[in-house]
């Protein structure tokens, strides 16, 4: 035993200085602590990833809703343009009907003027009393019938155009007002959807930053744990190598070889 200790001491004295620089040997407790930290970081990273995934899913849903609301808003705007155009056409028709009113009034006015110029009233009896003969009477009666027919037609056209134009204008006005209300509602829904999507995007951005931070911390924890394990394995390997070297010393350099001489004396019989 004494010789073995001497051999180990001699081997250590002959080893180079670099070989004596022993690799740090982390304890099992240190490695377990590193594993615990890594597990905690991984759990936090997994939880954050799950929360981020849920937030992204919600964001996609809100984005789809906002996109649909924008489509409805655009459709409502186009519908409002169409209703406004119909309203403008109805107004034009009403203006045309009002022009017919003026035309009818002018026609009636002309009849009154003609009657005044020809003297007296402009009736069948007046024509009979003031005619200059049979032919003149016939001409006056024919003229009276023609004017009366024209007057009746003008008044009928006026009344018909006025009724149609008023109805169309009212209908177009109501449709335009209803579409304006609908457009305002759709615009409000679009704005609400856009704001919800924007807020959710902010939440996703915040969660993404948290996830990135935890991922970096997890990477550091993994690296720390791997480093400790590798250092311990290397230290154990160095100890094992040192133990084998102690058990198999180079005897030719440690103990002087005097050779085998055998027994120098014999026993006499």
C-alpha cells in the first residue's frame, strides 16, 4: 500500500502543469437546480405560447369580422349612391311635372285671353250669337272644341305627371333617408370592428414580446444545464483516467530494476 501511494505521488509530480488544471465538477444538486430552473422557464414559455396562440386565433377572427364589416360598409355606400341617384331622377321628374303645371296654367291663360279678345265668353252660346254666318259658326265651334280638348289633355297630363312625380319623389326620398341611416349603422359597426382588431393586435404584439423574452431565458437555462452536465461528465472522466493511471504505474521508472538473480545459496543435504 505504501508503494502504491508513492507511485501515485510520483506520477502526479511528473504530470505537466496543464494536466493538473482540474475541470470544475458541478455537484448533482447544482445540476438538479439548473434542471428545475429550465423546467420553470419551459413551463412559462409553453404557457405564454399557448396564450399567444389563443390571442392570434382571436385576432384572426376579429380581422375576418372587420373585413366583412368593411365589405358591408362599401356595399352600403354603393347602395346609398344608387338611392341618391334614384332620388335625383325622381326630383327631375317632379321638376318636369311642375313644368307641366306651368304649361297648363299658360294654356288656360291663353284661352282666357283669346276669349277676351274675341269678346264676351268663349262658349257654344257665345259663338252662336256672335257668328257672322254658318261657316263662321262652324269654324268657331270647331276651334272651341279643339281648344277644349287641348285644355283637357293638358290638365290631365299635368295631374297625372304631378301624382306620379310626387309619389316617386317621396318614395325615393324615403329610400334615400333609410339608406343613409343604414350606412351610418354599418359605418359604426365597421369602426367598432376595426378598433377591436387593432386592440387585439396590440395584445398580440405584447404577448409576442413576452414569448420572445421567455424563449431567450429558456435557451439560457438549457445552455446552463448542458454546460454543468458536460463539466461534470468531463470531471468524472478525468478522475477515472487519473484512477487508472494510479493503478498501472510505469514500474521501470519508479522502482529500480535489479534483475532476477535467483537463490544464491543451496541447502546441503
